[in-house]
């Protein structure tokens, strides 16, 4: 069954990820699904064995996808292209990524089992600040808000954390 869905009926885009791995296009009119494949290599299905945890729209045609294995991807489902984003994380194997959230222009947050990562899509690098340090070791499930007005973070055992000052170091 599907665990994540993204749909834009006006653009005829329906993306879904299966609980056991993979990213698919859904054709709701014909009740079919097909794997996400690359335009330059239709046999390549880069997400076939990946458990996708989050899908977030980051631009008019771009989406960021977080995978449970600690990888982050930028995809354009319309042109069927994708690339893995560089992540320089100490001990990355211990992280199990959850959803990805848009928290500002070119900024995303990734909740995971040991905290929160903030990623600058323009510079393609992690950004550290007070809140990322405060959340180290905490099990982050969800994030809403933005870096300008503040973030609300839902954790497993620490409840809801409200961060009104999200400045960067």
C-alpha cells in the first residue's frame, strides 16, 4: 500500500510511495501505477528499493524527497530527472529520515530519529543553528512554520517545541 502521496490535479501529477519502497506515478483515470523512471534511462528506477519518507515541493517543478536510508534527492517528476543531494553528516548511518518540510526559500527541514537537519538547497549544504543543537538526540516527527516567523516541532517524547528565533550560525 502507499504511505506517502502528492497530487496536483491541475498539472495531472500524482506521485505515491509504497510502504515497502519505491516511487510511482499514478494514473487515476486508468487506475494504474508505474515506477518513477529517468527520461535518459527508462530502465533506471532510482527509488525502486528505497523507502520514501517525505515528499515536499520546493519549486514550480522540483521536489525534495527524503528516504529512510538517510539520502536526500531533488527530483523533477515532469521531466523525469533526479539527483542525490550531498549530505555531510557524521554518523549518517544511524539516522532514519522521516518527512521533509519546506521552512523557507530554498530551505528544508528533515526530521529524523536523532534530531532535525536544516538543508540549504541553493548552497547544497547543511545549516546548523540553535534549534538543530537543541534537538540533538530527540526523535523529531514533524515540523511546520518557517525560519522567518518560527518553527513548531513535534517530537516523540518531548512533546511540541516552539522555536521563535531560528537564526543561523
